[in-house]
């Protein structure tokens, strides 16, 4: 089978004696292979198109975010409110609590994996 076999018509398009195929099995195999290649090629092109659409959408969001932060910084001056202890200390407490929770979850995962009833999964 050569590269040019894909350009030949399928079995149902014209009689096989006009295509030059030796048997019907070969024409079905070429048609099936052609369909698989077309399917994968269209899936790849759809993925590329989706990536391009996402890049354009994210680019516009990034520009909008940059413009609004520039306007906010220019109108009110440098940000001062985020560095107050009234905001900083609760945020640090929440971050510390979540870090402890993360360590607890990791410890529990290892404890469950060391359980004798879970040894068959390893």
C-alpha cells in the first residue's frame, strides 16, 4: 500500500474492477484507514482551534485586568489598605490553618496506605 492509495475512491463509490483493487477486502481496509486518519486529523485541528480560542480569550482578560489595576493605582495612589494588621493577621491565620489541614490529609493518606487491608493495591 502506497501513499497514493488514499486518493483512490472507496469500494462503494465505483465498482472495484474500475479502481484496480485485487479484492474487496483491500478497498475496505484502505477506506477504514482513510476514515481513521481523517478522524484523527479533524480531532487534532479542533484541539488547535480550541487552544487558539482560549489564548485569545485569556489575552483579553489579561488586558482588562491590567487596565483596571492601572486605573485603580492611578486614581487612589499606591495600595495601603492591604498591609494593615487587621487584614494581614487573619489571612496569615487562615493560611496556617489550611497548611495544618494539608499536613493532616497527607498523614491520613499515608496511614490508610499502611493499613494491612490496603496492601493488595500496592
